[in-house]
């Protein structure tokens, strides 16, 4: 059986970062330069490797911080002791990190396998009934505004290149971009990144309960919680600002949005913990 996908050709020659900056500033000349300078040098567009993992890093980190800080806030609201909070926090973070990492890997692998099965079906149909597949694409392009004549010319020309046409069919007809050959390995990497990100950021809210008492054993539960709030707020703001680097680049706004989200989650957990403690008759 032939390979599911031919090796991907290099992307269009342009400076991607400069092109994004030009778009944000509305600078047509800068956009033109971004698209021509790299081509003149015979180079190709390169993407930041971190950008490919930003989803797992940000999602895992945010989920880790919010989950563990919710546990800490709820436990403090329920008047539980520092040792209990530390045990609950660490065990919860590690268990959830493993669950998130495994879930990311399994869901990504399942999606890739589904897309590849659809690709095999489309390939089989193209080999056994090419005129039908070509007509489907002609009608699709026509429904999007092309004339019948133009869509026939375009689709017929693309159909001469089977691997290319298969990718177009998958993307345009099924809205399923074809994964790369090593995407199962990438899924494993994404799962590992999710696990590490969740575990590292998830430990931030409970650091106050683990490290600060070593520096000042006289601190009470309230002081430890204040320290945890400050450290968590800084981490949330930093992670939000990091996320903006790969998006709109409004660092302060993104950091504040993430901070507000974390504060809302922690407030809900704290209030619920306090209500449960009050209902159970636990004194402060």
C-alpha cells in the first residue's frame, strides 16, 4: 500500500513574524517586504517550534494552576490544616497531570487515525470513480462562488496531481487536514508536554505550603494562603502574557484576563469550601 501522504513540501517563502507584524500595523509595504525578502535569499519560512506546542503548554498550565489553586482555596475555606492541604494539592496535581497527558495523547491519536481512514476511503473512491470525485469538487467550488467553467478548469487541473488533489479533497470537502506521517509521535510529545506543563504550573499554588514554612515556621495558615495567592497571581499573569506572544501580542490584557479567570475560579472554590465547613459545623 502506498504511503498515506507524500512528504510535505516546504512552506511559502516569507518571513512569517514580519508578515504578522505588518498585518497588525496595517503596513502594506512591510507585508510586501516580508513576502519578498526571504524569497530573494532563497530561504524558506520557518515556524517557531514553541508555537507548535503552545496549545498544550498554555492549556495544561492554566488547567494545572486553576485546578490546584481551587483545591487549595476550597481546603482553606473549609479550615483544613497546611499538611492536609499540601497532601491534597500534590496528589491531585500529579493524578490530574497524568490524566490530562494521557487524554491529550489518546484523543490526538484517535483523531489522526480517523483522518487517515477517511483519507484511505477518499483515495479508494478517487482510484475507482475519479469522475465522481472530480464532479463533487467542481460543484463544491461552484457553490463557493466560482463559475461552472472556472471550477471545472481548476479542479480538472488539480486532479492531475493525485496526492495534492487528495489533500485538497480532505481539506475542502471534509474539513479534515491530513496529518503528517509522524503525527502519532507528535501526539505522544503533545501528551508529555501537557503532563509536564500541568504538573509544573499546578505545583505553583501549593509552593507556599511546602517551601515558605521552611523559611519562616511562624507563619500561620492565613499567611500561607496569602503567599499562595500572590505566587499564583504572578504565574497566571505570566502564562497569559506568554499566550499572547503567539496570538494578538497584547501581553498585559491577556495576562489580566487570565488572572481574572483564575481569581474567579479560586473565589468560587473558597466560598464553596467555607459554606461546606459552615454547614458541617467546623469552626475556624
